[in-house]
């Protein structure tokens, strides 16, 4: 079987890194992996080289560099980081500008298949009531990609990263949980409502599942052409995060809903404004993060395909659950 070169834009990051690792685990020898970074001497880039990835230097705002980096690629995976300071500054290029440059470069380099970390549009979901810049721009980039002559273009859309529960810097906006007790001495996960009948959130374990889901798409890209794949590990109500945590860790904790989504602190930080407005548009739409109800079936199908190609068995071959995630990381 001919080797297929997959080039990953964002290879040193959380999502791209997960895609790289999944493709490296494929036992068939079908895939070769190239990773793009602005800084090949960073620790993350050196680790990629050491694991057998061809690391190339290119900037997402430089089309010429990207065309060279994509040359010879059968497929590209790209994730644009909305919060990188190279975009979304006053009078500078937007996330959409960068996404279009990446897609145009892939077209020029004659890439056949494109998987993008896209989103449903918050503006469309809420009929303009609660826009969300990162979601709306990722949606616009995805629509742009679909208009191009790729053999397939697929959005692999991550939900709320389970990994955010391990980020100590984020704990204060959620009442300190799971690291710091509240003023009454309790561990209290404090969060705005998600919306919908059960406040059911699409959670994604990025390291464990996201790359596998993209790997699954790349095993049969035409089958998923044009779709937005809800890349969900587990669809779970917000309140059930606490019993899952208690079962996994044996530690006590409690849950409290904030009165409004605006109560979530942002400190004026762009990434946190995205999170705050995510609660806003999800509440407004009845919990429709993806513009439609959560559906874990496509992710389960893709995980199974990738797990088979990687020789994974047991729990490793299944989508992550919050309980298992907490057991692995916080017990
Ligand atoms: N947190 C959540 O729950 C959540 C959920 C859904 C979606 N998201 C979205 O996920 C995105 C962040 O993804 P991530 O977590 O994978 O980020 P990350 O870990 O910070 O990685 C960002 C990657 O983008 C690359 N990059 C950034 N600007 C570049 C440029 N100009 N040229 C080339 N490469 C560039 C970086 O490469 P180098 O630095 O090596 O060049 C790095 O590999 C955000 O847009 C966020 O909104 C987050």
C-alpha cells in the first residue's frame, strides 16, 4: 500500500499533538506524519522529531511557507488557535484570514483531503442573538474549505476539553474546583447552566480521543466528506461531573449553578470571553453547542476504527468517560 503523508498544522499543540500521536500508533505503516511549527527548536518540536515526525518550519500567515510545507501531502489536519497573539489583534489578521491562507495553501499544494478543527456557528444557532467570535470564525473557515476542490473536507469539532479540569489557572473561574476550596471550605464546582433539559455537555478527552477520531476520519475520508463530526468522548450533564469525580477519587465535592452566564469571570481575557459566551449561546439554544443535539455515535464509530488500526484493546479502545479521566488524572 502506498504511504500517505499527513501534515499537521498545530502539531506542537494539544489537538494537533493528539492527531500526530494517533497516526504514529497506526500499525499498518500507511501514514507518514509531518508537523508544522514556527519554532523547530522548541521542546515540543524536538520531542516530535524524536518520535519520528518530520518537523518543518512555517507560519500560518505565510502562504508561501505553507505551500512548501504541504507539498507532497495526501492530507492536512489543521487547528487554528483563536487565542494566539498573531491573530485577532486590532487591525491585524483575523482567525478567518489565517484559516483561509492555510486552506488556499493546501489547494495550491494539491492536498487531497483536509480535516479541520471546526465549529458550528453560534450566530446561526442563536439566529444572531449570541454570537461567539471563535465559533463563528471556525465555522466560516469550514464553509470556505467546503467550497474548495478537495476530494474531502471534514470538520472534526472538539467539545469542552476534559483536560481543562486539570488546568490550575482555570480553577478560580469555576469556584476553585477541583484544586481550591471555596470560602465555606468546600470543593465546589461552580458553573453557569449549559441549557437544554439536562444541561448536557459534549466533553472531549483531547489526548485520549480527539486524535483517534481524526485518525478514524483519515481511514475513510470520503465517507465523512462535508460533515461536521461531533468529536465527543462523553455527553454528560454538568451536575454529574461531581458524582463521577467522587466515585473516581473518593474525595468530597459539591456543585452549584451560577445565576447567569455573565457571572462567569473573564478578566477581559479573549479565551475566557469565548468560554463565557459559549455558555451564553448554549443556554440560549437549549444546550445546542453543535447547533443540533449531541450525538456520540459518529465519534464512537471513528474511535473503534482507529482503535482497531492501532491495536488498542479494552478501555483504551473505547471513548473516554469523565469517571475514567478523573481516575487517571486526579485520583
Ligand atoms: N479549551 C477547550 O475546551 C476548547 C474546546 C474546543 C475548542 N477549543 C479551541 O482550541 C483552540 C486551541 O487549540 P489547542 O488547545 O490545540 O492549542 P495549543 O495547544 O495552544 O496549540 C496551538 C498550536 O497552534 C500552532 N500555531 C499557532 N499560531 C501559529 C502560526 N501563526 N503558525 C503556525 N502554527 C501556529 C502552535 O504551533 P507553534 O507554537 O509550535 O508554532 C501550536 O502547535 C482554540 O481556538 C480554542 O478556542 C478549545
